[in-house]
C-alpha cells in the first residue's frame, strides 16, 4: 500500500486533499464547479479545526490549486470512475478510512503543494 506524505506536510496536504474532494463531490452531485470563494470558505472552516494559519493569499492559492487538480481528475476519467474516485476521497476525509486511491491523491496533493511552494516552513504546516 502507498505511504502518506511526511508528517510535517500533512496539515496542508490534507487541506488541499479535502478541498479537492469537496470540489469533485460538488461537481458530480450538482454538475457545477464550486467557486474559489466557496473553497476559501471551506478552507476557513477546515482551519478552525487545525492549528495551521494561512494568509488570504495562501487560501486563494489553495482554492485555485484544488480547482485545477479536481478538474484534471474529472477530465482524466469517465464519469463512473470520477464518481467512484469522488466517493473514495470523501470517505477518506475520515482518517480511519483506508484507501489506496486516496493515498495516491494525497501524495499528488503533497507534490503539487511542494511545486507551488505552499508547504510552509514552520514545521506545523
């Protein structure tokens, strides 16, 4: 089974993962993409549950990155596969749920954050 990203990356990686999962889920449920403003609102909700602090610019960058990633996933697979992936990602928002697909997506989130310079330097991020 694939391994999760390094612990010091997990809070931000999980945020991007959650935003991507929520965007895919909304797309398949409502046939419309979530706006970046809605994603920033979700980011604020998620951040209240963690000790991660993000600037407004970082929140917007996470929103944009999650939008690109969710659209890439949806474009790369059939509707049926997209529905399955969306379901797996939403289930994996529960840390007790194990999914190889979700771990692969989480690792991709980590790589995207690294490439975008959004992993943070404070150790908690």
